[in-house]
């Protein structure tokens, strides 16, 4: 196989990322280059494994960033829950309005903080409630992160085993029946 055909095959088999709109192509390339420099793939099989590791590491970083965003997205609902539990004389529309304006209006923030203090709470309780509301989503992300880490570690082991000769590419020669293998290996067995 000539070099161009090898390069074409490599390009077809190696994962090409689909970055999200806010993700940096430059950061992806830096990660990719660092991992490739560390592993230094020797053949197409190692290239494919390396590509899998890069993909997993990128997804791990992505999911870790998402965890904070998920909690931040839950803050309006968390504030509504808190206000509903401590502000018994307010109707739902008023609570929704105050919760929405909390993020942009200083006077509303002061009023809510005063209400929280009168109930022996501070604004950190909003984050606590946001975490509580997000716990199911965070658990799903943690499960995915665990899977990706195990997958990555298995691929590293595969590369190590492959390089140590423990994992061999199967030969093209069909296996011989067991009794023929014995004859060919032991000249003392008559066939």
C-alpha cells in the first residue's frame, strides 16, 4: 500500500471530532497533539486506539464543564422553590417575577437576601437547592465519566499489551486441527 493510500485509510478510520459551537478547535488540537506525542502510535491499530483516547478525554473535559452549567441553569428554579417555602403570603406569579428579577436587579436581590436572613438562611442556600435539583443529571454525568475513564484505561492497557506482544493480530493461516498440530510439533508422534 502506497503512502497516500495509508494516509487516506488513516483519515477514514481516525475519529474526527464534532465540536460544539462554543468549543475551541485550537484546544482540541492541543489535547490531540499532547496525547499523540505521549503515545506515539506506531501503526494504524495504535492510531485508532489513540483516536479513541483523544475522543474520551475531550468528552470527559466537556462533561466536567457541563456539570457547573447544569447547576447554574437550576438556580432560577431553586430560588423559586426557596421563595415558595419561606414566603407563604406571596402568590406564584409574584414569586416567579421576583425569582426572574433576582439575577438582574439589585433592589430585588437585597429584598430576597433580607427575606432569606429573616429565615436564618443566606444566599448560598440557592446554590445548595440548585445542586439538589440537579443531582439526577449530575449522577448521569458521573456515570458517563466513570465509563469513559474505564474505557480510556482499557485502551491504554490494550496498547501496552499490543506493544508487549501479548495481543497479536491473528494470522491469515487457518488453524490446523488439534491432532495435526501435535504431529507437527512432536516428531515422535507418528501420523
